[in-house]
């Protein structure tokens, strides 16, 4: 199969349940039939890259080669200015415990402790951004990338129980509620007027839709 999406079938190269749900919601308007890498029983590849693009490619390429279908992967993370861009590509690693499970409550506390150690207490000192890079990979080895970012402020204590990951401590610019307090449609919904959606992942998907589907 070449770099063609006409069959409307795609593999979502993720084993993260939170991301799987967001992908399903974001892909629904595009009419794709999608199954996750986990549903295919694929192993989770080791993410050895040092950039979001590299890690997204590792996951998407592995799924595309294993299934013979186009695969879409996302590598995303939180980049905090006061921490010189950390945790960045290691965002999920900060939540990973010795037993391999992830505890984002502890990860958010780790980020807060690190900011406090840097003296980043005022809102202006606590700026950062969520970054999402989508990689669309094909069995023939070709790949495309779509990047979305959203700026915001890191707040404490965490607010809200929606979303996943670091959402409860991220207050997007121009809003009074964290991602953790927002309904998914407000956070991810693609705008009918074509204007930019709110979340980093939705912004990356919007670019994917425009480039690949003419939306």
C-alpha cells in the first residue's frame, strides 16, 4: 500500500487508553475506521527518540509495518519554560513507576516541586505549552508530520478530573478553567468555521485534516 488513505482504514499506534479515546473522538469527523495497536496485539515499541517527531515515527512505523496499513501516531508532552522545556519528550516517563504503571498525580507533583525549586511561583514564571506531533506512516516507508501546540500557565493545586495526564494543572491562555475542568468537546472540538481548536492534539489533527482530506 502506498501513501493512500482512500480505504479509510487506519491503525492508531498507541497503547495509551486516554489517547485512544481522544483519537477516536478526533478521527470521527473524518470518517475513518480505526483500531488501536493494542487491539491488533502489537507490542509497544521502545521510544528512544529525543524529539516528538522521532518518537511518533517509531510508533507509527512499527504499526504500519506490522499490519500493512497506514498508521497514525502521536507523541506529545508538556514543555515548561522554567524547567528548560522539561519534561518534554519524557512527559510520560515522569509518571512511570517502578512497576511500569503510570501515576500522573505524582508526575504533576514532581513538576510542581521542580518549579518551586526554581522559584517559579508567579504566573508569569510558570508558562509552558502542550505539544502534539502526529506521524502518519505507511508500509512503504513514507511518513508525514503534523504539529500542534497550545500555550498556557501551570497552576497548583490541580483542578478538575476530566482529560488525562497533566490536564488538571494546565490553564490554556485566554481561559479561566484548566483542561482538567473542560468537557472534551470544548477542549478538542474542531470548529465549524475552520478556526483553530483549543487543544494541541486537535490542532495537529486539524492540520492533518486540511492536508490529507481537504477539510
